[in-house]
C-alpha cells in the first residue's frame, strides 16, 4: 500500500504518514489502531518483534488481539460509531454502567445480572 493510499484511508496527508514512518512524529494508540485496520492486520503485528517471554506481556497481547477482533467487527464498529455521536456526559455515564456490568465486578461473574 502506498503512503498516499494509507493517508487517504486515515484522512491525513501523505506527509503525515512519512513523519510517522520516519519517527519524526509519534503515533497515538488510536492512530495505530486506525493504521492496523487500514492495513487489514491485527494491531499486534506492530509488536511482533517484542520479547514476550514475560507472561504478563503475553496476556496483554492476547487482550489486545481480543479487543482488535471486537473493534473490527460490525457490532464493535456500531458501538464506537454510536458512542461518538453522543454528548461527552452521556458517554461517561454509559462507560460507568459498562464498567459496573463487567463480569467479575464485586465478585459477580454473571455479567451484572443477579437472580
């Protein structure tokens, strides 16, 4: 893929892509995620050369892969798109609710539904 094609897919200039490539500008995690999607590769591709002998690092990579898979799904895209259209205060409240509903919160493994 050319720098111009990548830039177009990311809605930035090809000069910005060149700055990322050269290391002149740092790439934010959200931009790295967008780049991975544009290239059709999991975000972990960019970390393949890291030493993953540490179990914690391996778990972090597995978590990233799971998140990448969900975010690139239709459902994940719909959630992100819908959330981005809401006011910040509403997004914050929804995020708080989602964090409470996560399995394992307060010893509850049922995903927040109690009988």
